[in-house]
């Protein structure tokens, strides 16, 4: 097997392109948008429930559109599709910077979530899953570093800037950064290989020695057993970061004090991402998938009962273990169990479910807060949800992994 340094040197342009796309997807991710939650609610006179509802509406529409748009990765080069999406993300950031109308907020949220969280993340993950076979885990881990760098650096930088710069100006900065990513992506992928040619070079088959179509996947029981696991992290990680300002308030912390814990989350998730990437290359996803959401149980119990920064930090550590593994294992799972020929279309289904989860989470938690059910009480219920989701993963893997060739 190629050494890590040799692997990085040989594949640097493609890996760097994946990391660039995941990094710039940050501007459409909940952890970034929620940095401005207090300013947006104040500017548009919104309650927690109203803001969560508008956010959920825009995100739900983006999930629906992802079902169609995600399949474009099977037909267009990453350099072309990625550049177009980056241009659209830049426009979405400018819309947030300039929008004065509350009725337009769901449209803005849709644009940010679809281009950032949806398409940029999807393009990067599908490219890594298709371009790399024996080293798929390492490729996904390395490309996923863009997510982690964004989570570590952007919250601290932008929260600090919010003290001296108007929040709308900062969205203009995000637009400029997104636009600047286009020439960098084009430079990195000057010699990009097309999805079609790569699919033919790496004909990885799934269960039963078949390359499953999206329609076949959709009616297969394993897909539905995986639905709670797809929804859960997206819904409740999103809800946690979406309500980070409110969470800091109920814990008696300043917002900046809370976001200073984010680098710990990032460091641990990077370690977990690398370890899971190494593990899936060695053992495959079947042995690892049933366990990767168990730390979420401990994380939300820590958040529910924490009265100190130490227990909060421990919660971030557990949250990061699943977040890091989640950057590699699910993407590799679809390729391993359903084949790579139609991986873009199949992964689009999974991406749509995850985007839908990120719509459900803030909407439900915001409404529950408005009607008097506290966030800490909700976190206990969320922990129980992840117990159930892990059991369903185990049932599905045990039943269908023998069909792998």
C-alpha cells in the first residue's frame, strides 16, 4: 500500500480540491449561519420558533431539490459543477447581506443551504468516494479536513469580528471568499478525470455483485433502516449549533466562551475522522457503522446536565467522535453496499435525508422552546433517539452484510 506521504503527493490536487469544497461549504452550514442568529432575530423581530420555522422551511426545500440536483455529479466534471455552485453560494451570501425583507429569509436560507451544506459537501464526498477505492477512507478523511478547519476557525474569527463589524458586512466577506474559491478549484482540477471514466476504471460492485440504481436502493430495506441514522446527527447537531447562542445563555456563558470550545471539538473530530478512515480501509464499513453514533448518547447527556465547562468540554469530545466518523463512514457505506456506478444519485438521496434532518432539528427544538420545553429536557430525549438509531443500524448491517461480495 502506498505510504501516507506518497499518497498525499500523488493525489494532492484532487484531495486539495475536496478539502477546498468542504471548507467553503461552511458558509451554508448551520454552525456558521447560527453565529448570526441573534442579529437576524433582532433585525427581523423573530422569536426562536419563528426563526427556526423559517430556517426549516428554506432547508426543507433545499432537501427536496437535492434529490434531483445531487445526481448531476454523475454527469458533470467536479471542476465545472463545483465552480457553478461556488458562484451560486457567493450570490446567496450577498443575498443575506443585502436582504431587508422577512418574507425573503426562507429564500436566502434555501440558497445558502442548497449550495453550501447540500451541493458543495455532496460534490466533494462523491468525488472522493468515486475517485478512490482501496484508499477511500483516507481520501474522505483528508477532504473532510476542510469541514473541520471551517468549524475551528470561522466561529472564533467571525464572532470576534461581530463585536466591531456589522453582521451584514461579514456576509459580504463570505461572498468574496466563496467567489475567490472558483479560480483555485479550476487550477487544482486542471487535469481532472471525468466521473464517467473514473466509474469505468473503478467498477466497485455492491451487494450481490451488483451496481444498484437509485430506484433499487430506495425500495431496499437497508436504506430505510439507515434513515434514522442519517436524520439524527444532521437534525440534532444542527439544532445544537443552531441554538448555540440560546444554549450559552441558559448555561450562564458568553457566546464567545462557548465558541472557544469549538477547537476542541474540531481537534477530536479530526482524530476520529482519521481513525475511522484508516479503520474502514482496513475492515470496511460493516464492522464500524453500528457503533459510530453511540458517542452521541453521551454527548447530549453531558449537554443536558452540564454545570461546568469541564462537562461541556466532555460533551464536545463525544459529539466530535461521531462527527469525525460521520465524515467518512456513511459516504463509504453507500459505495461499499450499493456500488459506485450510480453513487452520485444514491448519495443524493442520503444527502437529501440529511438536509431534511437539518431542517427538522431547528424547527422542532425552536417550537418546543417557545411552548416551554427546555433545551436540556430535549437533549435527554435526543440521547434516547440515538440509542434507537444505533440498534436499527446493527439490525440492518447484520441482515445484509453477508450479501457483500
